C-alpha cells in the first residue's frame, strides 16, 4: 500500500465566490465522497483549510527567526484542503482524485509520500 | 553447429529481444534500473561468447536467464540484510505468479502501459518507450528528436524516479479502463512513426529507423491485443503510409507529392498487409480514428493515379472522421478531397476558416488551391509563410521551388 496527498487547488479556496446554495451542495458532495473513502478503507486524514490570507510563515533556517504575515507563495491559487489516502498504487490514487475533484469543484494534485504514516486507529 | 555470429546478428537479436528481456526482469525485480543493467551485461557477455560458441538455440531466453542471474548476484552482493529479505521475497518461486488481469498476459504489454502512463508527459512517454521497449540509446533518441542527449537522459531519469515514488503499477489496465489507457499508447507509437516519416528538422525528409521501430511496436501491440480494432487500425495506417515511402523522394532527394508519385514504386507487400487489416476492420464495424485514416489511405493505395482516385469515398471517410474527431488538421486534409470534387474555390473557403496559422501544411494547402484559382501572387505569399514555418530541409527546398514557380506565373 502507498500513501498519497491529494491537495485541492482552486476549489475550496474559491468557495467565497460561490453562491451559498452551490457551496452547500459542494460540502454535501465532499461529505459523500469522504464517506466513500472511509468505506473503502483508504482514509488516513482529510481536512479543509482556512483561507490563505490567514497563514503565517516562519523561517528560522538562516539563523534569525523571521515571521511573515501571509502565505509562503504569492499566488492566486492556494491549497484549499487535502486528503491523505492509503491505496494500492497510483492508478487507485488517481481514481480517487477524479471523484474528489468532481466533489470539491477543484483540481486535485496527487503526490506520493516518502514513507507510509501509520493509519490512525480512529477515523474521525 | 556453430553458425557464424557477428556483431550485426547480435545487434539484430538485441533489437528483437531487448524489450522482452527488460519487461520480464522488471516484473521479476520490480526495478527498471536493475533490469536495464542486467540485460546490458547479458548482451556484453553474449558478444564475448557467441562468436566462439555459436548462437544458443533460443538467444532471447539465454539473454533473459543470464540477465536474471546477473541481477540476483548483484542484489545478493550489494544489499543490506533488510533489502535482501525484501528481494528474496520477490525472488521466491513460491511468490504469487503474475495475475492476468487484461486480455493478454505479456510482460511487454505491461511495460508499454507503464511507459505510456497518463501521469507521464507525452515527451517522456515517447523517450521511455523507445528506451525500454525499443532498446534505443539515449543518444539515438536525442538525435531522432533533435534535442540534446542530456535532455533525454534527464527525462528518463525523472520518469523512472516518478514511477518508483508514485508506485505506478506494472500491469495491463483492466477492461473498464483499457480504452482510455490505450489512447496514449497509440499516440506515442504514431508520434514515433510520424517523426520518422516527416522529420521536424534536419537534412533528410525521412528517418527510416524511427518508422521501422514504430511499425515494430505497432505489430507487437496488434499481436498482444488482437481484439482492439484501433490497435489494428494504427498498424494498417502506418503500413499503408510507409508503402509510399519509396516514391516520396526522388533521386535528388526532393519531395514528390502524392499526386505526382510514381505509383509503381509503392511497396505492394505493405499495401496488401495494410489493406487486409482495413478489410477486417470494415467487417468488425467498430470504427475509430485510426481505422478511418487507414481506410482513407487504402483508397489512395487502390487508385492507379491521383485522377482516378475515388475522391467521393475519401470525402465520405473524412466526414466520418470529423464526426468522431473534429480537429482542424483533419478538416484541412478533407479540403484536399473537397477540391477534387467541388472545385478549388469551395475548398479554399473551407480552409480559410481553420485558423491553423502556425502549421506550414495549412499555408501550403492554401497556396496550392490559390495556384489552381490562378491567384499566383497570393499563392507565392502563402508558400512564403509555409517556408518560414518548417525546419526540414527538403520541405524548405520544396517550398522555395514552389515560390519561384508561383512568382514566374504571376509575371506572365
């Protein structure tokens, strides 16, 4: 089994631009999708993120600690949320990404982890 | 029974057997680098041994067995205890045998689907397919596509890293995903063929080695997936196109257009093979873009001359193709048939709306139609545009001659 990060770009983040009804449908679709991931035993973790302007960057790698208000990358598209899934191979991960992309109305980047994290004992 | 074995015959065996051995070793060891190194070592060994001992009864099997032993030696020599444990698990003959999930259980078919995995960029798919299944050196691939050797080498290294990091599976896609996954495989093979048939740059119009390799891969795919009509269609398309190869360039190395070709030079064996595949496709009646393009080429290969071509049939096939694949290049080719049936003015009107401004064949087609309509000055300008857009030297000379012809006619 391999673990993958499925990160959402331009979906949740642009949710502010959605009308409330569309947003409700999206949240409902994502919940249905999440449930199917749990049912399939592929679930490790997932969550949505608060908007990127709430982020803070800390850099202590060059000696002094520098704290900056705002996201690391100056870009319009930030990660809006992510799933971590545990599946057989990339084909399985891509198949989940297709469904996730439809549910969250955004592009999904699939990226493998270096090693597998232990799956949580409790799927909350 | 030591038959003479020289470097040429070892080279031939290398071409024929490399892909098969690599594919089998990748399945056994789950690692492309180990497989490549071991197969190369086995061929080095063969080059030393065979000239003295003669060819073994089954050279391909000899290579695969020798390579497997080399790989096992290497893994035992170099691995830590943990790695040894993991590798031993793989090597254990009690290990579950490969489970056939697709129509045919062949390691090369697995490998081509891995090489053409949609998570890899098209240029990477092409390089990886030629490297692993075709056994081409990175230098040869670089030369064929006019990019630097380091670019190709990097592309292949990155692809292997991506396959490993992502756990890209080594298997034939299951039936429900097969149609989608077959598409990039066909595209890669056809790209290799087209790059060989009309090189994008350089001194020669044609690179026969790439055409030969693409047809070889097409045949392999046809054998491995006999029930895929589009795989057969692609093979027929390549065979029928390649049949005109001897007539496409004259003795001086200049391009000869389809209408002006000496049709007695066409390769009858390739035509017969291609046409019989097209007939089988018609009986099967599951048309797709490659089969239809093959059928169009079959119509041309039936005609004793350009004038005697069944243009009505060609046009009907293009109409069918456009319904499946509405792409402007198809519409451009359709316009050529339209010109024969309804006149150059009708065809020109159809071409002008296509917006293929960066494609040299678009301007060349316009130019030919303008010439027929007696608009020589406009034709010269269109040939100029075509000339500016290609780096292939025979094509450039062809357009230069056409410009001179148009200018002369304009002055009369």
